[in-house]
């Protein structure tokens, strides 16, 4: 696992490994301490492999004709890796402490933020559900009053028709 942390301006990367891998690395170091000849052979092998790889890369650069670009790339890489002022990270003596994620605090903060947002959304949903229930009850009440008005309007229309007929009769009688 790869994690980034900042200690006041300098950004560091830390890698978490399993406890078994950590113990294996310590075992290898113990063997190298007890038998220095193995360490020397390993060092010579690594140096010769590195030298062979570098020579191969330089030959490829020369063959490609991009020596200048290659040298600039090498200069950038050496500048990036030759920081003497930076302290070297060392794992703590406690393996379980070393394996603890550096992102745990960030994860905790983000979880709290998400929980807060979920709670706010639930409150907003409750308010909206209450408003919807109120609006529905208003709509049902309007529907009931409209049905009553329509039912009454039939009676009113009949009553008005009868009045009109009566008024027409009265008008006819008044004209004669």
C-alpha cells in the first residue's frame, strides 16, 4: 500500500508491507550480518548488474542519437534522488505500528463528513416527505370540495332553470 504524507512542506511516500514480508526482510538482513561474504557477493552482483544495465542504456541512447535528451534525463533523475538534506525514513520497532495505514486519519475524517452529509440528506428528505403529505391532504380536501360543489351545482342548475322558467312565465304574463 502506498501512502502520501506531508511533514511541513516536504511530501513523503510510505509503503506498507505485510508482517510476513517485513519478517522475511529482517531474516535476510540477519543472514547478511552473520555471513559478510554473502553480503559482499550480493553487493558485487548488484553493482555489476547495475553497471551492465547502465551501459546497455547508454549504448541504446547512442544508437538512437538522442544523447542530449538521455543525459538531461539522467541529470534530472540524479538531481531528484541526490537529496542529502532529506532524512531517511526508518520503520518503528513495533511491526504492527509500522503496518498501520497513514491514511487512517484521513479516512476517519472523510467518513465523518459523509455521515454528516447523509444525516443532513435524511433530515431534508423528512422535511420534504412532510411537505408532500401536507400538499396531498390539501389536494384531497380540494378534490372533496370540488365534488361537493359539482354535486350542489346540479341542484343549483335545476333550481335556476325552474326560476328562469317561472320568470319567463311571469314576464309573459306581464306583457299581456
